[in-house]
C-alpha cells in the first residue's frame, strides 16, 4: 500500500468527510414571529467552510444574515486576545432578542464562559462570568455551581453569592457524580469541572438535586507513567470511586429540592437508595410548570418508580412503577433519540399536561415502545398506540388535543430504524403519519404553532429540510445538503442488506461498504466494525451517520481495498422487547455475535466478491470486548482482530452498565460472559490497544486478556498509549496502526 493511496483514503476519516459536506447538520433556533436562525454553510476559494448565521422567515421564505460576522470576530479578538475567524465563530448561539440583538455565550482563553449581546457594532457583556460546570437558571440571571460537595448560588448581575448547602463533603456531597464514566481523570488533569447534578425548575423557583454518599464505595487506581507538563518524573497515582458488579456498597443517593428565594433545603422524604451510574436524577417539568417528574430505579434495573412533585403544595407522591421481568431500557446512549429534535431529554419520554390532566409516557411493557396515558386524578392508564417503536414525544397541542411523536419499525417502506413523524388525535384515537416518505425524518415544531420543519435523509441521500404547515401542506424547501466534494473524494454510499440470524428465522440487518473501484469479479478481504454493548444499534441509518465516527473507519478501509460490514444482531434495541431481551444474562453473545457469524455465508451468496476466508473484525470499548469473543469463538471465520479499550471482564467494569442486562450478581454467571478462559482457542492475529489513563474501561481488563494469552502461549500484539483516556478515535498513531494491521494481515 503506497503512501499516496493511504493519504487519499485518510481523506475520508470522519472529521474530514464531514468537512466535505455543506449543511449536513441542520439545527433551527426558533426566535418567535415564525422565524428561526440556522447556520448556513458554503466553501471559500480554498475549499474551507464558511459558516453564516441566517434568520429565516417561514411566512415568505426570505432569509437574511443575522449579524455582521466580521465585526463580531474582531470584537471577540479584543476580548480573547487571540485570532478569531469570522468563518467559524466560537460562540454558543442563544437567541435574537426583541431589540434584534444577538445573544450568545463565549469561552475565553481562561476557560471562563461569558455572555454577550451584540447590536451589530459593539459587545455588551451580560452579567458576570459563569463558573465552570455551573448550571444557569432559566432566565440566565443566576447560576448554581458545586465546590467540595456543596452547592452555591451566584447572582450574575450583582456577583452576590450564597451557600445553598453547608454540610456536604467531597465524598458525601450535593450534586456530585460517581466516577463510573469517562472523564474523571482527564477532567482532573485539565482542571475541568465534572457535570453537576443540579437542575432548575422551568419557573426558576426550585433547584432539584441529590446528596450522594461515596464513602463506602471502593476505588480503582490508574498510574500516569508519563506525566505531562511536570518537572517531576515520578509516575502519578490517580484514585477514584468506581462501583463494580456485586459490590456490597454502591453510592447512596437521597433526593432534595431547594427553594431558591428562601434558600431552603428540603429532602423529598424518600430516603436513600443505591445507585450505580454516574448521575441519578431524571427531572422534567409539566407543561404549565406546576409539577416536576423524577424517577428512582432499583439496582437490578427492573423497577423504575415514578414520582411527581407538586410545586404549589410542595409535596411528592409516588405515581406509578415501570416494571420489567428482565430490564427497563433507559437509553443511555440516546439511541432511541438519534437526531435529537426535542431539547429537554426527559420530555422526549413524557409530556405532563395540567390542562388535559394527563401524563403521556413511553413504555416497552407490552413488547414495543408505545404511548400510555395516565390520568393525574385517579392514576388510571390507557394504551394509545400498539406495536409502535416510539422514539420521541415531539409536541403536544393541548387546545386541539393532538399529540405528535415519531416512531420507527412500523412497516413503512424504509429501514427498520428510520423515524417518521405521526400525529395522534386524542379525541378519536386516530393516528396519521405526517411524512411517510422513505428515509429518516428529524422533525422540529415551531413554537408559534403553525409550521414544522422536516429534515429527511437516508444512508444514500443528503439531508433535505422542508417547511410544512401542520395541516400537511408543503410550503417550500429550506436547505439541502451538498456532498459534491465528498463524492469527488471517493466516498461510496453503503448498501443495506437483510439476512437470517443464527436461529434461521430472525431477519438481521446491516450495511456493506464497498471500495470505490469495486469489481464484482475480484475477491476482497472483509473487515467488520462491531460493538458488543446491548444499549445501542450500530449500522448507520442516515447520510451523516455514514460519515461519522459512529461508523468507525469503514469508509477509509473500504477505499483501501476492503469490503466493510456493520451488523445489528439480536440483543440490540429498537426492534421490540423480545429482540432486545436476547441479551439478558447473555452479554457474552456481544449483542448478536452468533447472528453476525451466520450472516457471512449469506452475504457471500449475495456478493461473491466477499472473500470470507479473509475476514477481520475490530471495535472499541464494548466492541473491543466483542472482538476478542469473535476471534476465539469463531476462529474459522475471523482471522484478524483489533480490540481497542475493551471491557473484557464484566466483573471489573462499571456496575452501572454491566448490571443493566443481568440478574443479580453471581461470580460464575459473570465470568461466563468473558472470553479470557477461551484464550487457548485464539488462532488468528490479535492486536490489543488501550489508553493507560482510561477511567471508563480500566486497562486491567485488557491486561487480564494479556495474562490469559501468555498462559496459553499465544502470540498477540499490544499497544498501550500513554496519557490517553477512553476515547482514542482521533489519535493519529492509533489510527495508522489499526488500519495497517488489517493491511498487513489481510492483504499480504
């Protein structure tokens, strides 16, 4: 493989591929009067992207530049003391206010977040700098932040601060997080604040939080062997609380609410409960703001208790329980909500309407994610949809009693995972699909109530954004993505397939990526990109997903002469509860490993160019875990594997993840999910990669595999990357070594 071919293929790395597409990631900011702001992209003479904020008028289709980008860039340079490009302003857009001024936030070189107004000529700072990690009040005049286990409120107008809590400690504090997710060590090294578990009510009257006691939770340790920016050469030790499956002591959590004006801290009176994730609270307000909804789940993830807090009475009541004999799917990776169109995470799962005296709730209790209506008065429940896979609740028109949602897997002429918007008439029960056209639909409802925007895309179709009236009348096309430069760079659209799983009955779907110069008369080695976690599906469904890191390096490898595959087997979500439950007590199947293996002879019949005598596999995290399983369980099929940051031993991975899909811990069952006891079955070439400061998946899991392979006297390759955490995807050396490994062993 010559250097020129490698460089050309690397032009399709995720960040470079995305940079070759104009207007592929549409996001509207509604600003009233049937207007919204969005970023419109173009290329300059050097083929660099130029971003311009535009105000779009839905009534007549006109659009104007929202402000002078050059002037704002110059003013930000004065604030920042460093060059700012007008083509890519480093701002977080908030709104265009009633005086037609731009309102935005900006992080300066000192990592302080500042808010400004811009009238086209000068900047006006709004209040004081926002403390790192703070959460802003709805009116953005106050902020709550955490320090050493306590919460503090700062008035951003006056600078006056007050303590909201005083008895917290660093390991028994308010709003602190458990270090069972990525970022703890990295945040400490970079001086960044961790996320804060403090949430404002929509009216700004209350802050909802919790107290988390970590003192009995055992710790893991990482050693920084190559300290950076230090005079000392001694390795540095980092310790952090990290609950493991079966640990007797988990973080203990108790919920609280704070009356902001009175500075009054109150417990909800529900006592402590054990929690094994990172941040326990799921809060969201009702439409009119009288109620706040939150949940508590048990350790086995089989029961979620739903509570309602009444702002007027300041009382909390237990409303109902969401119960599953196996597990409740809590959507940690937001796969249920890909192409997010509702900004409030909680409200994508429920709407609580005071006017209709109803809570609309998503549940998989009868086999699919359907909508249920709970009466707030007597607690009675009615099922509103049947055998849908509802992905998001989008909008509730209380006046006309219309509930808008999107759903997939309902028999429309598109893939199983593509979302379509629907409207449910609550008076008649009639359900109408608003946009039945093939493809995935991200739908945005205008708060003014007359229009909605629909961003339609497919794996082979650039996104097209169209404006519609709620009546269904098409008004006009707003913007269409342009992938001309991407296609010129050699990008080839993937090809979907359907085959039978290991049971010979279940349809298994996936994507194939072919080389740009594919010749059906030749044989090509195959590389599968996999993920072994049961909380997500992997095969790309939209145009921009095919370019993103979500698809790994499939485009690069394809243009280096491989046929690449991504397959979604049983044990993954969004195809019904029975399909997902295949993973229960069966994590060692790595989200459908046997289905993946069963697919290849069928793919060979469909596409004779696949050389299934030369198949490789790779994956990261849960995909690293899966890769080793593939190699030792099907050595006749998978000849080369690259396993990166694999959580190879479930009993030393986070209880907050491993216990989600398993019955209460027992050592024998957990160890049976691992593959290290099968190390003697390794026949192919295996490359293990891990970052030495990975605080999500501890390197000990990989080292256990290393130990087992040594004991079995097996050859393998190992790379530990100093000072890298869990995320490796953008590391140049990692990328090169991974790709060259497949070239070396599958293209001799």
